[in-house]
C-alpha cells in the first residue's frame, strides 16, 4: 500500500500530464496560497478554507479559466456538501468576502476536482477564496485537506506551490453559541466538563444586552450533549438572580462560572459570581435609587467595584448550584460568600473553566479574588464533605487572576494562572504563573515551569489532566489550551506535557484557530481516547472541537 505522500505525488503528476502539450507556462503570473487554520464548522454557511492570490507582473490582461484542486487527506469526501469559488475584493488575508460566485462543486466524488469558469482579469492582482459547506452528519473527528495546485489561464498554466506555513489538515467543529442565539447578544467565558454518564456540559455567560462584563443583565447558561458533542440540547439557564432585591435583572448579573463533577457520586456543581446593584467607583459605597432606566455601570475588578465585607451591598457574592440528575435540573443557588470570603478581601470569586476531584474525594474549585489592598490573587476553594461546606485556601500568587488546577501524580495540586505581569513582559520570562501545593493551599511553592514554560497574551487558559488508561492512573497527559501568543488573543492552541507539567512537547502542539477572538477556552476528556475543547473562536462565540488523544502522544 502506497503512503499518503506517494499517492499525493501521483495525483500531482497526473494533473501535470493533463496540462502538457495543451497549456504553456504563464511566466507573467505569480501565485500565493494561504490556508487559514480555522475550524470548518458543521452547518455553517461561511467556511473559508483556502485563498489564492494571483499577481500579474506585467499588467497584461488575461482570462482565468480553471482551477485544479486536490482534496487528498480529507477523512471522508461525503462530509463535503459543497465547494464554492468566490472572487474577493478584500486584500487582507484574514478577510473573506463573497463578492462574486465563480463556480460551485457539489458532492465531490474524488480527490481531484476542477472549478471551471471564465474571469477576465485586467488588474495587477486577483484574490480568490474557496468556501466549504459540510454535511450535517459530519463526524467531529474528521479532517479536511484542500489545495489549489494549478490555475489555467489564457496566458498559460500557473503551477501553485503548497502553502509553506500549512502542511496538515483542517478540523471539523461546531458552533455551540452564536451572536444573538436565544436572544442573547453575547456568550462568553466557557466552561466544559464530562459527567460520570459521559454527558458533556458546556457553560457560559449569557450576556443578553451587550458583550460587556458585569454589571449587566446576564445569567449562566448551559448546553448538554449526550453524543460526544455532535449535537447540543437547547440552552438551560442554571444561575439567574432575576429581579432580586427590588432591582431589575441588569443590576443582578451572574458571571464567570466554573463547573465541577464529583467523580465519586456524580453530583455536579456550578459556581458563579453574582453582583447586586453597583458600588460607587471612587467611594465603594452601594448606590441607591437604581432602576431600569439607570445607566450606571462598574465591574468587580475595576476601582472599588467590590469591597471588603460579606453583604450583598458590600461585595460580589459567590453562588453554587447543584445537579444530581446529570445536569438536567438544578437546585436553587446557595450563597457561600460567608463560608469562603475573608472579610478584609475586596473580592472572592470562582475562576472560570472546570474544577477537579482529588483522588481522596476532595472537591476543588479554582478561585480568584482581590486582597485587602484590592490587588488580585489566585487560589482554590475545596470541600471534603461532598459539597456541604467549602474552605478557602491561601493565595497561591499575587497579581494573578483566572486559573485552573490539576492533581499531579505525587498528589500535589498544580495551579496554572493568568499573570497580569505578562502585559509588560514579552521576553523569555513571559509565561503562565504556575504554583503547587501539597496541603490544600495552606502553603504554595513556585513550579519550575512558571514564567517561561507557557506563553500568554494575558488571557484565561485551561489546564486538564487526561487519563490515557483509566486502569493505570500514572499513565496520563496534561493538556493546556490558550491563545499561543505573547501579544494577541489569536493562535488558539492545545499543548501537551508528558511529565506532569514539568516540560511541554511543543512538537505536538495542535493549532485550532489562528484568527483573533476573546480567547477563553476549556478542555475536557470526552472519553479515554478523545479530548474536547470549548473556546471563544474567530468564527463563532463558542466553538466545540475534539481530537484523538493519540495526536498528542
């Protein structure tokens, strides 16, 4: 059986043979191919998969007649419902437009495909985009590869070199949340976990009126998937304080949720941060007289937006809801602020993403806050009695915020934290702040990989431990996702560590979405052999993708 490379060379050769004798080489035309590393979304009408720029070096007019395309490397051609070729007027590589439809290929049956059309070209350059539509039953584990290999013109044949920055395949994905879905303006802050029954739970901020952070009209929304992420059930609202305390919903927002599954009992907890009313920016005093027409706004991390004390008019509140039926129904929220927040702290809040169950059954939420001086920190909140009571740890680090945790093979808890210092640090010391505790956060020590092991543009990131074999607890991989950049929230990627987070095998990094977005993400194990990710993407507000774990091994 020939290798994929040999098969590809044969197909390229066959195209070349067809061209010999009938088409001369177009010496005046140069070509530049670009394949955006973005998800190909099932059911989406806009999936730009390849861009061709033709540059005319002598400005002589010509006609573009045909593009020859290879689809080898695609898992299943039946997944491709339609390929459309468009002329685009947008010059930036990250801009896609359907300015003029040139040709369409429906239900391609072979790896070699041809777009036939006639396009007179009088300009110095022309930009073409291929758009792909997927069948509704496309498997999320499937991949796609497309390459324009030749352009036939009246000036001759143009051989097109493969995109030098892309030598892999594109992945299928599904848009779990889009703009104005369910009358929600913006879905933000993803959390993702897998229940004991194998159900995927995707949580998020349902921000009804704008993309702005608290304070505002927002609840915690949830989607369930019982088929590994192929389909998602309608949105449930699981944390909603409604018109509490005489104030409208826009002054009772809930945000920044974290989900935790008790691996032993199957109970599921979702924590969220509730803000009642607003505090004055300068004085920190609760504002009186707010109503539906009030335009006042403040954020719990801004100025004096949350203050020392425990009351709802002093500080933002830490809520928890629980489900005992696989996430189908949820309890009324319990306020654990008095249990967990130290009165002198300005803020105490969940950190978004998911929590963990330790091997001894302890439940652990990653958390964050502002100390007695209003400065940010990260830590954990845990329960040793099945969620009846919760205990707050000491801060793991200062000037850090959103964080997630994994338990190491030696029993320690490793906390992976967003670090505000990275806004200024763009050199070798740019990196996630990572700390370890062996006494549930009573004391912490800096991990050797801290500040340098995992770069960031200052953004929430997700860390997750995947058990390769559930019967062999020591056989595991630690996965990390975030925008893989020091400067911008783009290049959404997943990295892997095979030594409990000491080092990261960058050769196995999986790039999912190179274009920009809000950049938050959350990882989970779909099953023993598949990992899933929910992230804020460039093509939808929440995108779910999954991949086989052997891609990281």
